[in-house]
C-alpha cells in the first residue's frame, strides 16, 4: 500500500464538525471513491449470489445439466470476484482510516506548534492528549464506514429491484421496510450523541488529573497527599465509568435494534415467500433465493445502523478537534525585518543594550515574567528591536533570535546530548563549556553513560536544581542573539549560584543577555541592573549603586535585611 499523504501546509479554517469530516473526505477523495467502488462491487456480488443459486436449483429440478454447469460456473466466478473485491475493500478501508486519523494528528500537532504558549492557557493537557488517544480512531472510523455504508445502500436498492421484478409484494415490503427501520433507530442517535460528548469531556478531565498526579507524585509523597489525590482520582474515574455505562445503555439498545429489526424483516419476507411457494405462485428455486435475499439483507441493514453510530461518534470527535483548530495564537508576526540593536519594552521602560549583561529585579516576580514575555513576544506589547517594532517580525525569526528560558521549560525523553544540543550542531568543546558554565559537569559524570544516557519523561530522575542547570546548558548551547533567563539559579545552592553567576558573565560577554532575578550573587555580576516596581522601572544602575541609592531595591534583594 502506498504511503499516507501529508496534511496540507497550515491549519484549515474549519468551524464545524461536519465540515471537518467533509474536508477530510475531500482530501482523500481518490482512495475514498476507490474504496466505495470496491465495497459497492463487493456487496453487489453478494446480492447476485442468491439469484444464481436459485437458478441453479431450478436447473437441478429441471434436470438440465448444461444450465447447472453454467450457473455453477457463474457462481464460481462471483466467488472469486467477491474474494478480490473483499480484499481490496478492506485494504482501502484501512488506508482511509489511517489517512483520516493521522491527518488529524498532523493538524493538531501543527496547531499545537503554531499556538505555542497559548495552548496550555486555553486547553488542559488531558483534552489535547485525548485527541490522539480516542478521537482519531472515531474520525478514522467515520471515513472507513463510508465505504461499506455506501455499498450497503446500493446492495439494498439492487435486492429491492430484483425482488420487485420477481414479486411485487416482496419488493415493496423491502422497499418500505428498510426506511421504517432507519426511522426507528433515529431517536436513539440524539441521546447517544449527547452522552458520548459528556463521556468524552469527563475522560479529558480525568486524563488531566492523571497527568498532574504523575508529574507531582514526588511532591505528593513529600507532603503526604497521595491518599487525598487518590480519592479524588477515584471519584472522577467513577464519574467517567458511570458516563460510559450510560453510553453503553444506548449503544446496547442500538446493537439490539441491529439484530431485531432486520430479523423481523427477514421473517416477514421469508414467510410471505413461503406462502407464495405453497400456492404455486413461485418455483422452489425462487423461494430459496428469497430466503437467501432476506438473510443477506441483514448485513447491509446492520451496516446502515453501524454507519449512523460511527458517524455520530466521528461528529463528536471532530467537534473536539475543531475546538483545538479554532484557537488563535495570542500573538502573531508580520513580514518585516530588523538588523537588531537595542531591545526596549516601552510599557515598563526596560532597555537591553547590545552586548550587555542586564538584570531585572522586580519586587513582584510576576512583573519580571511579564516583561520577559513581552520582550520574547509571548505576549503583546510595544517592544522595539532596533528601529523595528518586534510585532512586525515573523514569529519564526523572533524565536530564532530571542530566546526566553524559564523554569517552566521541560526536559524531554531521549539522549541527554540530543536534549541539550537541540540543533545538533554544537561541538564537544562547546558542550563541555556550556556544562562548565552551568556547573553541570557533576550531573553528567554521575550518569552511567554520561551524555549518552537517556533522559526519562520530564527529566524526573534529576532533582529540581539539576534540571535547572541542564535547562541553562540547553539555553547556552542555543546561543541566541538575545538570551533572556528567568530565575536561572533559584533552585541551586549558594556556592553553585556564585560560580554560575561568574561563569555566565564570562560566557555571554559581548552578547545581549537579560537575567530576571533578585539574587544578590547574580546581580553583582551583571553590567546593569534595572529595578522594577508595579511593572515600571523605578531605578537603574549597578547592583552596588542601587543598594546605596534605592531603599526599595535594597529591601527587595536583601529580603528586608540591613
């Protein structure tokens, strides 16, 4: 089977679940139509077999050897054709399932990258993860069922035409019986849709709760909160279970209807056909054919009910995907360019001179974080980069030239060297120098395989201070034009902090660097310190000058001590 197609560049502007399913169908129109063709032919071959068997029985009754061989040969050819079309239908069904499912993965992954810091503010982790866990399966199934669903409709129409041409009452019975069964199943779909949506929402919340517990397990054990969060998880899981039971209640009725309703139609068709045969109105071969047609109709009619079920689930899943795709980034870029230079935040007054190591000390940590977000274009603001408004630059260019490294950054699973050198172009000496600057050599030396060691999910094998130093190594190896560090030494001991401050000043000499911190050990090593209060610059100078000239600064960095 040929490889799956790539998703279109960018994220489509789709606001409706039905339109999303239709858009998916259009993107894979050729394989979808091919699959529908094979499925239709597969059903038609099966629909013709009862008629051929009936003719064969009539040949046996008439003791016509030539006719028997003819109809036996036709039945053999139909069997081969059914096998071939069945194989191709299944292959195309799998292809269309995978294409729709993984196109959804591609789109949501691309949208997550496009949203960046906006995504965790708008959606929980569990809700995003659930798209890849369950929603893609339902969307893929909604494409898969279109093949058999369309073919089943053609098969029912074909059988109805054959029955009408043979016996008008039986043909009319099937013609009106199938729509009546569809109408009978309709009232079940609305409550099924509603209950599935509720279960999907609760499942996303439960996934979020599980992710939080796993991420904070060490803290929970430290404060003895395991039992409390275990009870909370148990309560939420029971709500999910009860929601699933309510969904299963409707689905069980729907499954039962798939058996009972076609069974009733089969019984009626067979009974009427038998009465016709007893009355001599139809030959024995046609009676056998009528019975086989009645049995055959169970398959396509069940497929129609399954189509309604899977399209309902696909509609619910598409609605969750649309929720992600409809989110817009909080910030956007332009098409301008900048030669670089002074980076200035007009709201606070913080100015970064090229080649200088600057520090921002704020009496409220959130003020420093807000300044870093504006300077790094993670939040809207009036920021100038040289003579160009930062908002006029493409986001990709801003991210490549200005790096904001905070303590919310994660360590990902993989080789430690690959995790630290994300671009893969750092030499061994550059890696060694970055480890030295961040005082992280001891971390690597303690690992059994050094830089070749594998980092576990979230870097959980490292302590908070070790993770902080490794994140600093990663930021240094990125070597951006402007590096903004938010509290890079808050989790390390005083001796390590002093060494990092001294080495960091040397490593970034001549490069534009901003450190958001209130640590005197770090502030004393910077070229320039900006003190911010209530989001605005209150004083500037060196660390020692501000200690003498600004009581507010002194109180902030010395924690109120003389």
